[in-house]
C-alpha cells in the first residue's frame, strides 16, 4: 500500500511539474508533453527531446521482451 501511494504521489508531482513548465494551450494539443517539458527546461540544447524519446523507447522494450531491464 505504501509503495502504491508513493507511486501515485510521484505521478501527481511529475504531472504538475509538466503542467507548470508547458503553457496550457500547447499542452492541450501536445502529443509528447514530457519532451516539451524537457525542451522548456533546456531550451538551448537539442538533445533534451531526443533523450526523453530514447528513454521512453528503451523502457518500452523491457516489458515487451520480458528481459531483466
């Protein structure tokens, strides 16, 4: 129960951070809000969006392959 509550709290905090970083108009139409949030945090670097996308792809392979990731 404690772990589930902590995960829920983390999810709410991360979502609130994204809502604070990205303007609401852009966020409503955005298909990748976490990429937009990282680009807002690091505006002069082009790696931020690609880094978030790469992490999402890697984390998606873990459950699909059944590997120990």
